[in-house]
C-alpha cells in the first residue's frame, strides 16, 4: 500500500501494524494528508469542543533525576517551592468559580512530603467544588492510587516517556521501566482514567520506537495521551542535545488520534514552545484538549521542566484569554462538561 492508502486505512479502521506506522512516520511528503485525516477523525469521534484543564503546579521538588528535566534533583539552579493546602485549594477554587474550568490538574515533581493523607485531604477539598480532578504526581503504590480515587480523584497522568526500555532506564536513572508500566496499569485498576504519553526527540529515540509507543497507547487502553517534543534544558545532562522536531511530534500525535480515535489528546505546551501557533496547529491535527497554567507567576517561573515553558510575563487570566482566542480563531468551541473519555465503538 502507498502511504496515502495506509493513512486512509487508519482513518477508517483505526488499525495499523508497526511497519505501517513506521512507513507513515518516515514519509515526509504525506505529513499533510496525515494531519488532515487526524483532524477528520477528531471531529467525527470527539467533536469540535475543546476541553480546558486548569494546571496547578503545586511543588517543584522531585526525588528523581531524569536527564531531560529541569526539575531533576541535581539541578541546584532552581529555587524549590511547595505550596500549602490552602494555597492549592484557593487556586483551584478561583479556577473553577471565577474562570469556569471543569477540570483541575494537580501536578508536581515526586515530592515525598505529600504523603497519601496530605494528598487525600487536598483532593477531598477540591472535590467539594464542581470539578473533575486529575493528578500528575508520579509513581505511587496501588494502595495510594486507590486512596486518591477513594478521595475523589478522577484521572491520573503518568507518561511512559518512551517505550524503549534501554533508553528509558538511561535517561531516568534509578527508575525501572517495568515499575513504570506497572504503575500505569495500577492507575486503571484503581479506577481512575489513564493518562500517559511520550517525549519525542530524545537522543537516539527512533522512528521504530515511536511506532511502539503508539501501539503501547492502544494496548494500555489509554484515556488520554499527551505528546510533547523534548526541549533541552541548560541545567541538565542533555543540555547539548539537538531536541525534538515539531513536525515529528505532531505526526506521532496525529497517528495516535487515528489509532485511538475517541481519546482525549492535549495540544501540549511544549508544542507551543517549539513553534509559533504550535497549539493551534496541534488542535487542527488531532488534539482536543488544552491545559492552561493557573499557577501564580511567582511559583510558575520555578517550574521549568524545559526552557521557555513558563510564560511568566502573563497572568493566568491573560493566558486563559489567549487560549480562548486561539480556539475561537479556528472555529472551535469550549466544552462546558467535565470532559471524560467517552468510549465509542469504532
Ligand atoms: N522537554 C519536554 N518535556 C519535558 N518533560 C520533562 N522534561 C522535558 C523537556 N526537557 C515532560 C515529561 C514529563 C512531563 C511532566 O514533562 O514528559 O512527563
Ligand atoms: Fe521529576 Fe518528573 Fe522531572 Fe523526572 S520528569 S525529574 S520525575 S519532575
């Protein structure tokens, strides 16, 4: 089959083999066809509504040392912070009551200060508001995931980062790829929606490995997949790496939409950082979610996973307005529901 025919096949059946995915990813001439197909599938399965999730980065303290990440524990060039429960709750309350968000995302490094009791307390408080709640706080035990669910958490994001075991363990020292997979499985067992995803453009990541990534998303029955280009951070061991390419990350995202047609896919901040209008282009190539940052600027500037991420020059309200304008400019609407994964039979 030609690449064009393979894209059509994916658009209609949502099935491709690894070799077929590789062929599409390698064929630069048919990128545009791929983006158009992903946009059609997005429209057919999840519609024109864009779900907004308010991101609160409540602690930048992390026990891990991922080679690509600015929050890694060996980076001594950032000021570490940890919000208290009242601050977290007040940010969430403002986002829900005054800004109209229907999902709060609590994100942090792997900060051991926030044990189950502390997390469950803040989860319960936020769930008194009219909102869905997503956690993005790293690897935990099954019992902890169950406790979060019990307290009211609806979803949990844990990217696999790369399905290439050797690369994963090279760039995430002290971390085990098998444990990561186990954690992702446990999120589902605990009853939360499963969010995962990968980086695109780590040194030595291959096209074949992106194909494995996409098939992995299908295998774990992901509810949400975030894909972001890797952007080198100057205070990390990968500071001299070349970094990810916007178009390749977009292609991995578009193929994810073709193979998992009804899931939620964010237009990631890393896409916007790498290309002007990156998020708008992503919204037109398969994405249906944006996660505006509502963290106060005084904290946000210290949550630098990669350079250029934090847009500290604008307030949360200005950021939200910019996102709303983007959505309106491409004829899309903002969703007013909680934005759970609506499973459709393909
Ligand atoms: N570039 C892009 N994304 C990054 N992340 C961490 N470091 C970087 C970087 N340098 C992503 C990881 C993590 C998420 C919270 O941020 O994929 O899961
Ligand atoms: Fe910590 Fe996550 Fe950064 Fe790794 S990617 S160092 S776990 S914050």
